[in-house]
C-alpha cells in the first residue's frame, strides 16, 4: 500500500493561554487517501476546526505527528510551510472570505498572482467555469448570492489544483439547494482533481456524501464509519 496523502498519528493539541491548560484534541489518529472525502462531525467545541488547522499546516500538534505524503508538518522549514499552504492546500470557509473590493475572477486569480504563476487569468477563468460561474467573472461579491460566493471560494481554493482541500462548515451559511451544489463540487474536487477533501460539518446530509465519517466528541474520536 502507498503512503496516505494525509495522516494524523496520535495527535493531541493543548492550549496554554496563561490559565490552566486546555486539551482540545486527544490522541487523534486518522488517514485519508487521494481522491476521497472525509467528513468530521460533532458538536461545536468537539475539536473539528482545530483538527482542520493542524491538517492544513496552519497550526502544529502539542504531541503526535501530522504527515502530508509521509512528511511531518513540524519538520518543514518556514519556506516549505509557506509553499505547502499556498500551493498544496486549499481552504474553504463558512463565511466565504472573498475580498470585497475584487471581482469574482480577481478573487480566484489572486493565489496564482501571489505565487507568480503563468497564465493566471486563464486558469482562474477555467476554475470559474468549472464551478459554473464563468458568466459572473466581473461581478463583485456583494452582487452574488451566498451559494455563488461559496462556489467562487471553491474555485479559488482549487485554482492551484491542491492535493488537500479543507472545508470548514462550507454549507453552514447556505440554503438547501445551494448547499447541495457546494457538496457536489466538493465531491467532484476529489474525483476531477484527485484532491483529498477533509470536511467539517454539522450537517448529516453533508456527512452522508463523504467516503469516511469521523465523529468527534470532546476532542476524541468517538467513531469511524465507512
């Protein structure tokens, strides 16, 4: 068997902010292959967002290891971490986080410009077309519906064809129809781009679309369902 795209080995996370230590995650182990969707489910405070941040190299565990293609994020240099976050990991958030002064196309194009990629404009247009919004390229975020903004955010997250796509409650701010569109795009991210999709959600409908469902309770893995 090959190396898992994403693996957490005995990961714990404790925060110390001047008061008593608070353990948010305890001894979490999981693995996710390329081209699969894994859903993290659990109540608010169960540790889902913290786990996503660790998986995406935005934070580091207090103990244990987070590995991407077999390499621990803690072992990466600052330059390697920047490259990882910019080119190999895409993020989708509940509240879209589009820049309000940029058009839809410019929002999607921005990661490519920051990375000095060639053919940035055409690649951004291709991704907008992939999410069905090429006709909204010149629209500002305030001119788009919530579902459209989230689709633009997915196009932006995928513009570098990342290995890992991390989505934090991506349907939490959407109506049912828009949420279904977003979930379908996340599934297609795995099949069309080979991305490893890690999704945190409160939605049973969203979790049902995943290949693997991991229930968290009080920072621990409560169950794994395939």
